C-alpha cells in the first residue's frame, strides 16, 4: 500500500472529504497552504508529502507517524488504525449523549473532575489521560450554557493541550481554545490563568515563543494582582528571555516570579494546577540552566532534588537534563549530552515524554 493510498484509506475511515482533510491540516499546522487539490495529488501518488506534512497527517489521521513513513506500507498497522477510529468515536459520542440525556453533572462535579485530572497528569503522564480527558471534554460541551462551566472547561482544555507536546502547533491551537473558553466565562482569574499557564507550558517546551510571549503579556495586562496566573506569566517571560539569550531580562522576570511565589505558593505537591516548592525550583532550574548561570542553577536544583516527591521520577529526570543543559551551556557540550543521555536512559522508556525528548534536542543544539 502506497503512502497516497494509506492517506486516502484513513481519510475515508474518518468520513472526511479531501477538502475536510485539507482544512484539518491547515488548522493543526497553522499553515493555509494545503488545498483539496494538494491532498488529491498526495493520494494519487503524483507528489509525496514531505516530513513536515507526514507528521501532521499522522496527527490528524490518528496513526503513528511511522505508518505513513513506511515506503512499503504496513497494511496491518493501517488496518489497526482504521479499526481504532470507530472505537474512539463510540466513546466520544457515548460520553456526549450520556451527559446530555442522563448524567447532567453539576458545575461542582466538573471542578472536582478538573482537580482530579491535575493529579492524574502529574502521576501518569499524557498518554494515559488523553483519551479519557477527550471524552469528558465532549461531555462538558453540553453544559456550557453555565459561565462557571466555561471556566472549568478552560482548565480541562489547557491540560488536553499538554497531551499534544509532540505536535506543538496542535497544542497551541488547544491553548487558544482554552483562552477563548476562559473569556466566555467572564471570570478574570480564569482568563489570566488560562493565558499564563498556556504561555508557561509553551515556553518550558521552548516552542511557539511569539505566541507564548503574547499570551503572557495579555495575562500580565489583565490583572496586576499576585496570583498563580501572574506567577506563571512571569515564569513564561523568564523562559522566553532565556531562550532569546537575554540574561538580564530572564533574571528580572524570574525575580518577579519568585516574589509572587512567596505569596501564592501551593501546599499541593501533586497537581498540574498548583505551584509547590519543588515545581517552582524545577522551573527556575531550567531558566537558569538556559542562561548558563551555574551558581544559581545549582542552588535551585539542590532545593528541587530535596523536596521533589519520590512518586514523580519523570521530574527528577527533568532536573538531570537541566544539569546536562547547564554543562553544555557553560562549555562542555559533549559532557552535557552524555550526562543527559545517561539520565534519560535510567528512566523506563514508557515514562519518556515529548518534553524530555525536546529537552534532549535542546541540549544537543546548545551553544555557549
């Protein structure tokens, strides 16, 4: 089976026209250069999509990228993907109808559900929560007449965006949805938090910096109160400045964030929606490693290692990769890569995340 015939088979399994597939690709990639005609040329084999579009095709069509990359085709893998599509659709449709007809959870239920997901994400990671979260997002849509549910939905959507770390453009699209959902709620803290949390995630990943910068600026402009949202915005700005090699600005924003942290720090160590001491130290560690500040980085890394819960080995690996990045940024690139690789190899492969893989790439490309 050729790449083109695989694309056509999977497109039809989703029930999409050529135009609809093109629209999906434009939405996910952020580009408007793909037309119905181009999709048809791919499917007929007149043109083979390059790596960029293969990655986005795999994302949109819900298959591993390797399925579409295989020159000889992997009919069994494609057949498995086609079989999966109706199952996923069944779960999603069922969740929507059940909520609309029978369940009708209260706004308090959705708030508690969002808190639960915040803990699940930290302990299990993205792949384990993505499908379940998708079902709840379908269900919550039937209750969006309530402004309070819009605010909670924005939290759920933000977390859902994090599950697409492998496709940053798609994650950014979900973050824009989270921001719009928060705006629909009319709740100022929710509007600040959605922008700031999205900005911090993108900045931590080191991607979509212009969009992250704009979201952080919007959050800061909306309110000057010392809140978790404002803290996230300051930390996002610190990462963006560090990635743009502006050490002075990075330290300034990190200092502002530290002052706010003293006011709003959280006692909950295991939620994606909280900012406990170990997380503040871990985020600060990456900022300081990115600008090559050995003394300050070592200090916060020691703090993070001391207070990090044992149940979060993935984040212990984050810290080790920060140390590898610091080595690379201060002149020992080969040693930094080796240190980071050894740390990553110690973590079971099933616990590797897109964020860790991206960080490994950042270390390999680090410049002094």
